[in-house]
C-alpha cells in the first residue's frame, strides 16, 4: 500500500505525513507538488530517504492545454515537474493532462473545442517526452472520469490513453504509460480488456479509493475503500494478471476524511487495504 499525500492534505505538512506513514508502516508515498514546494524539494527528498519510504509516483504534471500566450509557461512548468520527480527518485510522473484551456491554464482564451484540446495534449506529451526520456523519468497518463473533461482532463478512458501511448511510444521503450485510478475507470465496460492490453510496461500506477452513491461533489467526495460500489479487488486482480507489480496507492480527495485525525485515516486505510483492495 502507498499513500498519496493528498489523502492527508489538510491534516499536516509533508514532514508530518511522512512521519505518520513511516509509523504506520506504510510502504510508499506519492507526494503532491504543492506539498513538496512548501516543504522544499531537497528537504522533501531527504525526509523521504530518512523515513525509509519508497515512492509510487509524483503528482502531478500536466494541465497541458493552453492558449498561445500560456503554452510556453505550461511547458516550462512540466519540465520542472520532471526535474523534481528525478530529484525525489519517483518511479514516474503522473500526468493529469488538462481539459479546456481556460480551466487547464487559467487566463487562457476560452474554447469549447475539446477535439483541439485532445490534439494539444498529444502534441505536448510528445514534446515533454523528449525532455523526460534523457532524464529517465517515465510519464504516466491518468485518464480521468468524463465528469472532469472540461476542467481537469480530456483523456477520459484507458483506451484513449493507451492509443496515445501506442502513437507516441510504439515500441514501448520510451517510458510512456498510464496510471489506472479505480475512481475514474471503474464504470468503463472496456476496463478489463484495456488493462490487459496495457501490460506491465504501460501500467505505471494503480490508484484506489471508492465511488460513493450518491456522490455529492465532483472533486472532494471520494470514498474510503469499501464504503462505495467499486469492486476494487477485482480490478486489482486484472492489474496483477496483466503484470503490474507496483503499489496500490490510496488517493482520497474527501472533505469527510480531511476532517479526521491523520492516525485514524491511516489506520482505516491499512485495515481497508487488507480487507477490500
Ligand atoms: Zn488518481
């Protein structure tokens, strides 16, 4: 089990999160950029080493859709994310690719053209790959649930993400892959077949939480594993059958769980991971 540090974003800063994760014998973490920036990059890298924590990824690069005036700053930002991931020793940089330009890079001229947004994502990932490849930092495209298509990510199915991988990395040797998040993908009728298609080389991360019914907020109402309707163990089985040997990373954006003490959240994650993941 790995803890994505957004799960504890309101309870403490990165040093406090790392200390608690080590104490609860969590094997790995996936830190977020804003938390790393707050703690300081070099200090965060040292804290990770000192705590004996592995990384399951670095969250996140992306938000690549921008108008002309904001495109270069988006590129620069993504290159910095790659460099930070290298410094931290992350196995991959997770990409939340962005939706329409006005939401992906605020200040960009508004557009309703989602096809153009998707074309730009392909161009920008190709561009970033040229930088990430010599830095030896794999890029993991995370397909998002279609409810996020406008604001956060216009790559919405695993098939779409893998088609892009096949286009930009046909020989599977350029370090391009996917992050499979059960919250975004559980509903997809093609999920099992696309996970099998991805195979070990493309499966770079596995994010777990649960889908609550009814869901009351698009972003901050994710459930603790076992509290919703996702058959997480079934999906984990598909991942492992396809050759995935990495962590199950708990990533819960939740107003409910952000109000609980850090130790209680971690205890619950450990218990649920054993029981339902
Ligand atoms: Zn995720």
